[in-house]
C-alpha cells in the first residue's frame, strides 16, 4: 500500500479558513459593486449620446453692384447687399441626424427697392461625400429683397470618418426673352467628422445606456435585499429557544 506524505494533505481545521459570515457579507456586496459598474457605463454612454455637437458658423457679405461671375458682356448687378450665414455641426454621431442651415438676408437700403425681384430666384445645392442629404440636389426659392430665405438639410451617415463637401449658392435671373441666366454667388467648402463610440453608432449606444441603467437598478435592488437578509441572519438577531419562550 502506497503511503503519501502527510504534508500533501492540509489539516482538517485548515480545509476551510473563510468564515461563512464573511463569505455571505462579500456576496451581499457583490451586486452593489456590479451595479456601480453598470452605472459608470450608463454615464459614459449617456454623456457621449447627449453632449451637444460642436457647431461651425461662417458668414459672407456680398456688396451691391455688379456680380463678378456675370456673363461676359452682360453685367448683372445686385441692388442690395446680401448677407450669407451658414451653420452646421463639425461632428455628427454615426446614425444620428444633424441639420445644416443657410440663411440669405438682403440688406435693403431705405427708400430703395428692387424692381426686378420677381424675376429672380435663389438656387442652392449641397453635396457631401458618403452622407445622406435631405433634400437632395438643387433647391430653389423665389428671391425677395425684403425677406430672409432659409435653407435647411438633414445630414446622416453610418460610416465613421471625415466627410468633405461643398455648398453652391447661385442666383437665377430671367431676362426679357424669358431665358434664365445662372450667376454664382458663393461656394463653401464643408468638412464634417462622423464619430462612433467604440465602433458603435448612436442607436446602439442609446439601447446600451438604457440596458445599463436597468441593470444598475436591478443590481442595487438585489444588493439591498441581500443586505437585509444578512442582517436578519446575523448572530445579534438570532434568538435561542429559551428567548423565544420568554
């Protein structure tokens, strides 16, 4: 019969050195610890999802007078100064809609009108690579020298990266023969960065934030229940049979 050395087997009193009360106390704290981890992730997700995006703004003033892009030999002029204001987000979360806005404001002089305003139109076209644009293509609106014209586009992309594009602004003049002449007013270069959080788009981050909050609430409720059960089973709350009879 083979005999193994006694040092290979720990004494019986060392087989379990962890107090059951300590073990139960640790297990009751574990859900609270997990709940705090879920809360931390929920805070990260919500912060990334709700923090306002950085906005780029640009302005351009076109003075009244002959337009530089007028057809050769046929100068076309503006009777009023034009103020162009562009606003768009420099960053867009993947899967989230953003808005680009262009305002065209005529600066009318007192007592001076534009008699040919009814024969003019504004034409604007936005193009950004790998982005969904609404509306798409050229957008036209009648030109009114007394009112501000606003143009807005919805932007959306699912692919992370930097998107480059351009915004073209033109004015269409109708001559006496009924033909339209397009004259360029301005062109803007646009750059927008599409971002993700750890490779996830905004929809996924939103759902994960909700799931993390629900998990945090569940872990906290479980932790409180285990704490209460532990207090009920503590030696100070346990009564002997003699105490129960008294």
